[in-house]
C-alpha cells in the first residue's frame, strides 16, 4: 500500500510540474493564433520565428551575453576554486561563505542591489550592465561545480609535483586544469543556461537599447501567449535540457 501511494504521489508531482511544459510544446504546433483548442498540426510558427529578423537580433543579443558571461564566470570561478583549495589567507572562510550565500539570495534582492550599484557608479544600463550582472550570479555556481570536483582529487599529486620542482603555475596547468576539464565544461554549460534564461535580475539591469530573449518573452506574453512564443520557448527549453544533461554527463563520466 505504501509503495502504491508513493508512486502515485510522485506521478502526480511530475504531472503537475511537467504537464504545462508538454502543453506548451504541443501548442507550438497548433494551427491557430489564440485558440486554446487544437486546430491541426503546422510548422508555420517555427517558420515565422526563423524569418523574424528583429527576434533573431534579440536572440543574438542573448547568445552574446550568455557566451561572454559564462566564459568570464568560468575563468573567475575556476581560479577562485583553485585558490580557496590550495592556499590559506585571511578572510578565506568569509569569502567561502559569501560565495555560497550568493546562490541562495533571492534574484529580486540581487537585481535591486546591482541596479543601485550601477546607479551609484553612473553606469548606463545596457550591454555592460547586463554582462556584469550575469557574470555576478554565474560565478558562485561555477565555483561550487569546480570546487566539488577539485576536493575529490588526490592531494598527493600536487605534493609530488612540488617535490619534483614544479611551480604553482605548472601544477595548475599540467595537473589541476586537465583533471578539472569536465567540471569546468559543466560549470560553463550551467552558467550559459542560467544566463540565457534569467528574467528577474536582467529586468532590473537592462536598458532600452539592448534587449534579450527572456525580457522579450516576458513583455510579449502580456498581450497573450501566441504559438510563435510557444515555439520560441520550446527551442529555449530544448537548448536548456541539452546543456543540463551534457553537464551532468560530464560530471559523472570522469569521476
């Protein structure tokens, strides 16, 4: 009885979580503009999506921000994880705690804090404010991913390299970095996905001259969810799932 109850409970939970996503994907092929009823299968909305030049420009903006933010955040997070693992210095535990706190702080708080910071620095809102904001919330996730990998490595490898005369830089380049490649790639993919999907923080730090996909979708759905928006969300969902699965595979494949 307990087994059937637990299975039924889990099935209802999964149904509640994923049924709306399935409906969204299905209605991206619906041959109707605003109807909630099925009117036949069509590729029309995907065709219109790929022929919308303004939307493709916005998608390019999102891609540029996501690639740059994830790459810079991966570099900072990887170096930070290595430094916190190898060295002892004043404030190490405080910095370690701050990085983990950044993960659980609500996006609303981070967005408002960054907006106040940019305003105090007289920085115009646009490309650079978005880029800096995305780097800020991506770094802790890269750090956690890479640090979780580096603590599992055998410390005797580093000590042996030092005994053989290797410098800290040589130890990092020739030993640590190759062993961390799966975690680094996974951290980059996770950061790319988060940057591509972020709405709340981007809403506070974006300007009128540089728009990205999440904010475009957020504005468009106020007038009603069209099948073109469904098609766009379906493609973003596909990219997100691919990156999430790939990152998990890389983390598990080389342990």
